[in-house]
C-alpha cells in the first residue's frame, strides 16, 4: 500500500497494516517517531534518513508535474509500527 502524508501520520493505520502483514510506503513528517531494530528502538524519521548510506538512496520519477519532471530520492528500510 502507498499513501501520502495524511495516511502516514495515522499511527493506527500503520499499526493495522503491520498487524495484517501488509507492506506499505507512506509519507511521514521528519518528526514522526518510527521503530527500527526489529521494533526495539524508537527514533525520529529524519534521524533514520540521515544515518542511511548514500548507496541506500535511489532517485525515482514520480511522473511529470505541472512544473516539469518530479523526481524523489527513495530508500527502503524495514521499520515497525510506532507512534
């Protein structure tokens, strides 16, 4: 499942997806706390992003936009549902 910030900010939605075993990619604010280390450590999302090596990131197109191409940098990691 994919979703924007409104969905990513809902901890109950993230927890429900995890409980169902549904993979997801949701936009979250950098101040969102997420679980890492198999659910043992709670950290800010921006801290997680800052700790990833440059090789973890891939630039992907989100298609054309009104002001030209939309490219975003993505990194895939496994996290647990947090608040």
